[in-house]
C-alpha cells in the first residue's frame, strides 16, 4: 500500500510565503567617493582618469589594474561627478544606466554579467575583485588574483556595491524608474510561484517486497523479512534474495555480528514542487547576492574596516538572514524553521540519491535516509518492520532505510534511471541544492532561503 504525506492549506500558504519574503532584507545605504586617481602624478593613465577619459584608460593594458578598474567603474557610471548631479541618488537606475538584465530570457537575469553597464562592473571585478570572483567564479574565467594593494581593494569594494545595486534593480525594477515598489517585488515572487503546486507534497513510498539490507561487519546482504534468505549484495539492491542461507549463518561464517538492518522502501512518485524548475531564478538571485556580499565582506576585512562600521553592520545583518543554517532564530531550540520542516519531505528523499555514475561500492552509502527523518519528517504512516517481525529482528539496530526508485521496467538504484516523471521531479528538486546548511559558511541554500522570515 502506498502512503502520502499531506499538508493542510495553512501549511501550504506558509511554505509559499516563507520562500519569497527574503527580498525584504535589501538594501544598503551607500556613501560613494571618487573613483579617479587623486595622486599628484604625471603619468598619462592618472591624467586621463582625472579628465574622465575612462574608455582610454580601461582599454590600455599599460595602465595598472587599479587605474583600469577605476576606469571601468567610471564607464559604469560609478564616479564622483555622476553622483553630484541633481537627483542622482534618488534614481540609481538612471544614474548608473541600469538596464533590465536578460530581457529576452528573464530566468537567466541574475547571472547576466554583460548587459549594459554591468559588463563594465564585471570587467572591473575580474581585474581587482576578491578571490570569490578571480579564483573561483565562472564569471571571470582565466582571471588572476589581484595584487592586494589597498587601492585595488578600495575599487573592488565600490565595484561590489555597484554590482549589488545593478543586480537588484536590473532584476526587480520592471519600469526602470529607480524605485522598487511592493508591486514589483510581488510581481517577481508571483512569477516564481506561478504554477507551483505543493498540494500534498506527495511521495509514493511503500515497502519493497519487505526486503532488508543487512550489514554484517563490512559486508552487505539483501534479506527477506524473516532473514532466512540472505544473499550478498552484488551491485543491485533491487534484487530479491533467493538462497536458503540465513543471515545468522552468514554472520557465523564471517565471524561477525549483524551490526544494522535497513528496511528497503520503493519510491513510486514524487511531486515536482519546482514546476519544471521555475524556482531556479530565485535561487540564482540569492546565490549572486551572497557571492557579492561575501566578496564585499572580505574587502571590508582587507581594508581593516571595523565590524562596528554602520554600513558593514547592515551588510552583515542582511547576509546573516540569508546564511542562517536553515535554523530558526531561537538559539536554545536550534531547530529547523517550519518552512524547512515542510520542504524536507522532498529534500531528504533526494539529498543522497545515487546516479548513473555511482559505483557498486559507493552505492552502499547512497540512497539512505535516517529512520528518524523518514518517520518524523517524511511519512509518519510508514512502518519500518513487517507485521509479526520476530523479537530478534526488532532488537537489531535500525538507523537508516534504503530507497529504490520506480523505473519503466521495474525498480532501480539510480534516480537517473527512474521513470520519466519521477526522474524530472527528483532532478528539479535536487537543482535547488542538496548540501546541508551551516550558519556563516558563505553559501546560501534553498533551505536557508525559506528560513529568512524566521531569522
């Protein structure tokens, strides 16, 4: 019999609400300074900067990276003179010449690094940006680490601020009037949620032929419900035991004891809560915000700007709301927020899913879910043991359960070989992130994203 985890309409509304209220943490008050070189210097690059000949300097590889980075920011509108204009700070979209990012493909907007003046900001960051960009980002392939001089770090800091502004307005400011209205934020969240259904957040889980995985020392076996048939695992947990050798005899022959038994469950279907991956834009937006904020934070450190600095404190507050470890704001309880508890119905099932590249040896540690999570977070109606299980079996350790997936020809250990709708649901859910969340680790996962209102 298949079981389904069902949530009430109130829980459904709560999950959808918590996912998308993260946008409220933006924005930072900014104090901009001149991006031109103020040194008394006879060098032509510095002179050209003072004359606002930004294109001449940025395209001259004989100029220093500091000078070229300054020039790129000048071309992006991030200059002292530009911000002296009347009304400049009242309409950042107009002042910085911000255009809609990826207007023909809105889903890729957060990672559009070239449209309009953001292309100049990208070039500046790839010259003098933090290691987040120059060493580990696809945004700057082949870039070299900056020299670390204070001048480069200062330009990097303002490039990060400009990028944060450009990303936010380029994605959200639909009418490009320099104001992020509540309706525009609402339109963005509506776009992300349209068509998404979490009704039931259903999973079709049931015992797979009442089989068990039996661990004896370092060896793994597949057994029937009474453990009177016990065959060595040979690469497929979907096999049914056929020998007449019991697990007790296997343990005696190995000179080992049975250390754990794992019930095997089949997953027949799963709701695709991403509606075909439409949440990816939201996740991408948060990842970009986190990358920029993390780089800006490292620049503050490099410049020895105290954590008590007002701008930095606001940045840290915003970042902490994102990088929250998927916990609520109660330090005593230290428990997952309610949004994550609901989402984990899906997350926990896909987190350790084996794929086509998983080896026979690796498979032993894949497709496992803790029995506590299975019963308490996924489906409380499941029974870990068949009716009438012996006292001996009931006394054996049972810390994990194993999942196998419905395929077009039976069942499989690889989610990539699952039947098409189940595969798509698992693939899209895994695209939201399969990593555990840790507070302050510099990464923002989907699980942390939906905890923002509770932190």
